[in-house]
């Protein structure tokens, strides 16, 4: 019984723990003078899934702006 409780507790702790860390999102686009501009946006303390979502949200439909998670 004690081993069962320890096992369930260990699995629960692993499920609650997620790998959060600082990540970088790099966005590139061209301005009106056809100069390629590169922006680096820091994403602080985020899981990989959340960081991808945030980086995708940086993309703009007004002009071609492509963002990728580094």
C-alpha cells in the first residue's frame, strides 16, 4: 500500500512539473524599402507549447512577417 501511494504521488508530481524556461522568438520581415528586418523577442518562463503559441501570435497578416521559435 505504501509503494502504491508513493508511486501515485511520484506520477502526480511529474505531471504537475513542466519544463518552463526562457525562450527566443525570431521574426523577420521586409519594410517598404525592402530591407530585411530581424526582431528577437524574449519569451520568459514559458513551456514549449506556450512559447510556440506566443511566437505564432507575433506574426502579422498586414505584411509578410514570419516568426520562428529558436
